[in-house]
C-alpha cells in the first residue's frame, strides 16, 4: 500500500476518482488549489484506490494523506 500525500498546503478542488477505482501510474486522482494554481495529484503506481481521506472543499496541510493506494 502507498499513501498519496498532498504536495503542499491547499484546498481540495476536485476529486476525480472514488474508492475502489483501478488507476494506472501517473493518472490524475485529485486536483488541489494552492496559491491560485491547480495542482494535480497523480497515482505513484498502478493499483486500486482503497481509501479517500478528503472531500471536495477540504483544506489540507502539506504531506497530509489524501488517499491510500492498494498496489
């Protein structure tokens, strides 16, 4: 399993995946908004989204665990 971490502090703007989705390495999973920019968060490897720890509109700190990927 792999933790998918927030690259910086910001807000969760859009969640593209849901729990149970199969994803490939580099697929966009979540789009954050920080400093008026959109920051895509991508899958580090192929796997299944086991847990989503955030919802749209949440504010998160850098390195917060956004999701868990079951590889």
